[in-house]
C-alpha cells in the first residue's frame, strides 16, 4: 500500500462561558423558541476576559492533541491553522502556536477558508505527508467569531460560538487508514453573501474608504441557506463518487454544525439514518473552522467514532468555499 496521512490523535478547546438563548433574549429581540426552530441551537460558548481568544483556543487544542499522540513537538514538520479570526491580521495564528508549543523545525501558516477551514487544512497537510515532504503535521481548526458579530443583529449573533479542534496527522505505510479523498470548491461571486468589509487593505480601519462600510459579520441569510443546502449534498456525493463509495460505506457523518435544518437536508439526500449523523450544534452553534474537529473530538469521546470507521466530513463557508473529506479513522 502507498504512504498515507493518518489522524493519530485529536484535541479540543472551548471557552468556559456558556451563552444560552435565554441570555440572548435579554440583549436582542429574539426568543429561545425562534432560535431553536430555525437553527437547532440552544447555547454556544463565547470567549470571555482578556486571555480567551483564537490563539488561546488553538494552543490548548494543540497541546491536547500532541499529548494524546505521544509525539515530540520537534518531530512536527508543519503547523496549519484554519481560521478567519486570528489574534492579529498578521502574523498568523499558526506561527504563534508553533512558537508556544516549541515546534522549532516546522513551517507554519493559516488557511483562510472560513467554516471550511479544517476541510481545506487537512487536505493540504495530507498532500505534503503523502508526497514525503513531512512525516507529521499539526492541523488546527479554530475560530472565535463571537468577537466579530454585531450583538444587535439577531440574524447573525444567535448563530456563532467559539471553539477549536486540532489533530496530529502522521505518515503511515501499509495501512488502509487515513485521509482517503477530498473535494474542494469555491465560488467567489458569492463572497458578498457573508463578509466583513473593514479591516483589510481595501477598507482599512479608520480610513475615509471605510466610512459606512461593515465592521462586523454581515450575512444574507436566505442566500447562504440556499447555497449551503445544495453545496453540502453536492460535495458529499462528489467525494463518494471520486472514491467509488456510496453512503452505505460511511459509518459516521460529521458535518459542519451551522444549522440543524441544513444538516438534516444533507443527511436525507445521502439516505443516512440519524444514528450515523453526529450533532452538537445545539451545544456550540456555528464555531466556523472549529466545528468539524470539535465534532470529531466529541464523537470519538462518546464512542461513536472508533478506529477503522469511515467518516464523512463536509463544510461550507464565506468565500464562498466548500468541500468534503472521507477519512478512515
């Protein structure tokens, strides 16, 4: 068998503060019933205080993954971080983590693919491992979008929470485990559907160009919903076709946890029974790039994801970008 990139361990991190729908009722015109009916979300975790931030979440998830893998950080050849909410515009969150965990001989960079960040990141890491460029990679999916939402906008502030997951991917020979296949897609014409205008080089903070532009997350919900319903199912079908697999070959489906109705639509299209679909959207909301690895972590911890299982993951997000992976755990 050829060289493969195998997920060796997984770690996670979430903030301690829980923000429930009932808490949101006190700060914005919404209700618990309205939120649950439309999204399936009951609560989310949000960073609180001066220490909790994207880098803090990424670091803690990475430490757990490294400890569980039993790997020397000096053996890690690459640190990839899927995020759109880094502590700084630059340097990258990946470089900050690389320094703090002592990965002294690794390359490091961020992958800006929003809620599909982890899908994109593990695909890049696996390609480098399979090519023989590196033997071990630390791949992180993390976001703290609670710091980017407008808390007076009930269409967006109810959706997002903060969280992180991280995996150690390692090269293995003569195994049927690992990342079996990936499909990645994009459509920049939909970039206007979910974005933040201010903060980049086009509309710098405090500039005349930025006047009247959006400094917080703005989303055209109906357009994003229609796109997501189609994209989730399409990506899953295409990666299965690529691998000559069917949904019957999938033991567990761990989709991006953005909206319960979107997840249910994708599962229905794939004819996957509820027991094969992992859900934690009710606890965390949409944690963007942290969503899928956080789901994988909890599925493994609950015994729903075990060694040898075929797991299908799919994500979509701002860009617009979307993609899917099949991993033999």
